[in-house]
């Protein structure tokens, strides 16, 4: 299954992808069976969990649109693996925990 997610503003892309694409690389590492391609403000996702990853990008974009800093979100939560929380029904729980995992990986120099 392939999904294309359009980020509603180019200004949101840098926050969504992270500094030097660190958020993107982290998500790609956690969902190895999903291919993610970015072109302009479009994120193309293909693979068996493309719907889950698309939902994740939607939730992250919603946080950015509300003026949230993903960095602030990362510092305020405990660390969990995104794979544990990847079901769409728990997206509200999954997003903050993913953000923490990105921060923890950056601090330790590893990915979960």
C-alpha cells in the first residue's frame, strides 16, 4: 500500500523532518519495512505499515501546527520504542513516546 501525505506548509517540513533529517531517519529505522521518500512538501510512504506511518506524520504535523516544539515534547516524556505503540488507535500515546525516543537516541548516539 502506498500513501502520500502532504505537509500543509513548507515551513513545517524542517520541524517535521528534524535537524539534518534526524526525525525522518529515526522513523525509517523503526519501520524498516516501510519506504519513505520526501519531495518538496510531500511525504510518500509505501509498505505494509504505510497507514501507521502516515498517521504518525499527521500527528507530528498537528503538533507543529499548534506551535509545539518537538524538542520540548521529547524532554517531557519517558523513553519507549515506537513499535510498541504503532497501532493507529493509540496514536495519541504513540506520538509523544516517539518524540522521546528520538531525543534519547540523539543523546546516546544510538537508535532504539
